[in-house]
């Protein structure tokens, strides 16, 4: 369970995870690349890292759990964290996921359906009535809000308050929002999932995932699954994620402020057909996002007029913004999502832009030039 330091307030958990206790101690928790540990005569203490953790990932879990007022279980990747949650389900379970869903989750669900592991339904993220209807008759409600990549906003409060099947789980993929903009456990979610590869790490140099929960039984099961299936985080990756999360607040503030500016400028550009960003007053999810989120995030998606060809040319012309997958790094990245296997149903000219911490006017100059005829 959560081991709170009485000298560190909730607002200061970003500096938690281990502090120097004496002169000469390092300020930051170092990477501890250990697989096994000396045993004591009583059989206590750590013995083997796959089940007993290391000081590095223990520190990371303290910080990530503190950000959500919960206990955290870190994993070797976001998909490993996702897989552990689905492993909680009994054979023959029924799951409900968003129609606009991270393709990794969609792939896990489709694979499980093929093998008879579970059955599944898909509901639009912003279809509140659909989620309320599903809640009474499903074993897992998996909500991703804002969604990837259409940035649809789901009503977490309404879904969490709905009558659910006893023993069912409400799980929220909180990767896009981060715990600084949204705390799903506060409104009644059972588990909050994040890819630490993205905003938590923030530097495009690691793979990782985390599940947080306030339920002791779920915490125990998630740790057990991690141990059984060997999905433990590496020492270096844990160290990099711990380093990254300490600057999350300043990185997110900069990137989402720039995203707001770019979304507004893109909306007025003649080469852009549509912009999706919940911070825009014209966005269908704006009112709900304003009430539910602490900030609108740093992901902007927009449709380039003319479809595939013009969209690909924009990606090729950019010089400051990187044509690359993933998101949440200090550098801005962009990609045409319909080119990704499993995402072919998306608008062909849709580009997903992850706004980094570069100067916003430099980013705009790069986009404006790339969009020019």
C-alpha cells in the first residue's frame, strides 16, 4: 500500500521517490541494475528482482502512485500494463472498448475474441448513453479519453456513477491527459493506465507502462501478473522515467499552451479541412473537457485538404517537427495515422501532431511552410 512520507505534501509528490539522507548522498535515485540480492538468514528482504523490485523502480512507483493518490505497478511497456489488466478477466468475459481506440488495445481485444478468450463491444467515446447501457452488462469498461487519435472526450463521471455488473472493472487509459490534467481514480475508476513511454518519460528514450489503483486486491493481482509473466521494468528505463516525470509539469504546461495556439492557427488555414482539439470552443467535446480536464493537452489532430498525397507532403516538408510515431516528447512529432496498420479507417489526410516544448512561433512557421501549395 501507499507509503506516504509525512514531510512531503500531496502537492510535492513530484519530488518524492527517495531523498538524500546525508551529506554526500546523490540528490536523485540512481539506476540499480541488479537481478538478485544477498539473502538474510530469516528469508526476509529482496531476493530476485523479477518479484521483489529494485530501488529504482520502487522510487518511480512512489512518484507515479503519489501523482494519483494511489499505488502504482510499473511495467516494461505500456502494452505490458494493458496486457496485465486484460489478464485479470475470467475466460468468457465481456469487454467494452471505445470505437476510436489505441490500436494496441484494439489488437489485444481482437486477438482475444479470435481465441474465444472474451467477447467485445465497441462504443463511441463520446456516446454517454452507450456507455451507460454497456455498464450493466460487461466485465470490463475500458475508456480512453481524450481518445487516440480523434480526441473525443468521454464523460468519466457519468460512466463511473452508472450501475455496473458486480465485480466488473472500470479502467481508464489516461496517457493523453496525464495525472496532471485528469485523475480517473478520483471519480470512481478502478485502474488508471498510462504509457510512461509518452509524457511521463518525455524524452523519447524509453519504453514503460504503469497501472495505478486504490484497491488492495487489484494491486496484489497486478503485481502477481507482472511477476508471473516477467513484465518488469528495466533499471535504466525506470531511472529515465523517474528523471522525466520530475519535469512533467513544466513540459506539459509549455506544450499544451503551444498546442492551443497551433490549433487555433490551423483552424484558420486554407489547406486544413478540420482541426480536432478539445481546447477549441468549436470542438464538440469542449464543454465536457472544460469541466473534466485540468488542461486540454498537447495533442492536435487535423485533416489536410486533398487527403493522402497532400498530407504525406506536409510530413515530408517539415524541418523542425519530426515525422515520427509516438508522442509526449520534448520534440514535436507528426504522422499520418491512417498509414498505420489497424488505423486505415481514419480520415486519409488526418495528421496527429504531438506538440513539444519548442518555441511556438518556430513550430507555426514550420507548419505554415509545409502546408503551403
